[in-house]
């Protein structure tokens, strides 16, 4: 893997899915691949509530598996996963917001 091309993505995720991620029940994400997600990229997931406001909680993961162009996955979408989850990666910060 070429570390020079690794990108960091910041995405919003609804509370119900964020909680499943941090409880290690959800280890994959389905997304429109408009950011060109790649193996080794980092993704910060920022929790949002039902009104779309950020709660201040987020976690950062490293993509370890990615599926694109597969039967059942719409064109332009991807499914990515991560492994070796570490709860210590959860960061609570009430001051940081993404746009």
C-alpha cells in the first residue's frame, strides 16, 4: 500500500449507526463513492442526531476492505470495512464540527 496517496475523509453518521459502530456491532459502511475511498484511507465518522446536528462524538477508522463494482452494489457506491477496532479511538469533543 502506497502511504503517499492515503486520504483522510470526514463523514457524518446518524446516531443509531454511530452507536452500532462504537459497540462493534457494525464494522462496515455503505457510501456513495464520490470521495474515491481506498484501502488504507482514514475515515472520521462524526455522530449526528435526528435533526442533523453534530453531537460532538466521533471516531476515526482505517479502511481495511472495500467493495465496488459488485452485483448488488449500485454504480458509484462502495462498501468499506475496518478491523481491529479499539474503543480508545472514540473521541468525545464538543468543540469540533465539520461542514
